[in-house]
C-alpha cells in the first residue's frame, strides 16, 4: 500500500483485521515514520499482522520499481495523491504487479480530472495479464457498486441516477477539509458537469443546488459537482438518460472557500516569494504554490477525528424500468458515524468510508473474485460479494424501494 494519510490508516487497520486474507503487507510512503506510526497504532489496538514499512517517492518510477522488485507484491493499493496514479501504474506494469486505486488521475498543474489517462493503459495491462481496479473508495467506488447491484437485481433499465453525498458532521473547526485540502479545494472549485440526453452539460462551480433530505439527518443544501464515477457509469449503463452527483456544503464552509479564492490562495500555479533564511543570514527567492501553502497551514484531516460528531450519508437515488416492466425508484445508502470510525481506527468518517472499500476491493482481488486482466472500473465486476463485505466490514447499506427521490 502506497500512502500513509487518513484513508491509508483506515485501510491498514481493516487489512490487519482480515489477516486470514492478507498474509503479507507493506506500507510505503515518502515519510517512512508515518508508516511506522500506523503500524504502531495497529499493534497497540491488538492486531498481530506482521507489517513491513518502506520509504518511497511515488513521483519516481525508478524508486517504485526498485521497491516492487524487492518486495514483489501481488497487488499495489495506491492511496497516494491522484497526481501519482500514472507513475505507480507504470511501475506496476514494469514489475508485474496488479493495481488498485480510489481516485482517478489528474495532472498537478491543471485542476482537471478524467479517466482517459488511465483507460489508455487497458491494452498494456491486458497483454501483461495484470488487473487494474480503478476508483475503489466510496465515491467513486461503493456508489458504482450500488449502481451495479441495482442493475443486476432490480432494474431492466436504469434511466436516472443521482449520487448524493452528505457530511452532516461537526469537527468544531472554523474551516477544515475532510481529506487532502489541495485535492478537495481543486475538486469543488471546478465547473460542474452532468450527463443528460447523451451529452455532457457544464455548469458554473456550485451553480446548481437544492435541499435534499438524508436519512437520520434531514434536509441539507446539496450542490451539483463534477465527479468521476459518472464518466464510467454512463458508458457501462448506456440506458442512463441523466446522471448527476450532489454534495452538501454548509454556508460557513462556502464563505471560507469564497475568501480563499478571492485572495488567490486556491491558485495552483507557482508564485515567487522572497523568504528570510532560517539562520538569519539573508533572504532567498523561492517558488511556492499558494494552494500547497494553504494545505500546510490548514488542520490536517487525520487530526479531525477525536472531536468529530455526527455522521455521513452517501448513496444512489435511481429511477428506471424494473424487472416487472414498470417504473420504480430505488435508494441505496450508507450512514457512517464519525465517532464510531474514530473509536475503531483513530480516523474520522470520511477517511473511513474511503479506506474500508479500498480494503474490500483488495480482498475481492486476493480471493480471485475480481481479477480480470485489463483496466476496469469497479462496476464492471460482480457487485454481490463486495456488497456482502460492506455489511461485515463496518459500512452496512440500506434500501428504500419506491420512495420519493426528490430529484
């Protein structure tokens, strides 16, 4: 596993809890000390799995190849940054390793993400007899599995799909992001995008919003965003007439975000800055990226769990033609408690809802259930064993048939 942040911490805990499946495990990251801390916390919690650690720069294909050739993993779980997807995939191909990630590639110098860069690896992985599993977090990930499950068991035709993501938690900070601030702010300041009648429709950032009611939470203002799973779902389920993604944001969060944008702190280009040297001997001109500097001063998402209250609610609201030939609606969702996630893994619910599915995807591969050579989005595999494990691994799902979808 590459990465040592909040999601990686959760995935590591869950791997250690399933030592009957995962017999050999290594955590590697740019800072080995972070990997060692995760292992220490796992062993303090009473799990006995022998876990190795290593230092690696995931931007450097040669370093990755040296690590993979030394450890010889069957599967590499990429929980690093989306900028590093392609270097890790290149190293996997060079060393004969299978691959799994939770977020699609985006270039570091452009706030833009899509699957085309990774789909371009399909033939190479297929010829090598290797499997690459893309987008195996919650959204993307579980939401795509929910869609596949609905298509397999409840619908002849899925026609309308709305993925809804609510975080109704309170971390008692004036402003903080629930995962990497750099990735989070880049994502939500992009233009919105949804699929309707065979074409993509673009909106201004956060232009479209409405109140949606979430189970056990109530109504929350929900904003239409561009999100990557829509891109593969409309290809794999061509009967979909409209597909959208919605996420909740509070007014305090949005006001801080507006200020960050207005003062230029969301910029991803380099600016020159004259900084005093640490020893006081003079000054040096350095280049900094404002958004990366902002990340350094904002609260670390890994440190939010201790005082986090409330829960998340993420699911799919689907309308289409059921197996009986009549129109039906279907809402499948999970609610996750921040407190329960912290008590189990030391991380908050947003990290938990991404880390657990990453482990389950790895389990599906290791059990031989998801191991078709090529590059695949998760909805291309059988959803049933994955859905079964969600109930066992801490993310139970619930269904509402023929209810009001509000959309």
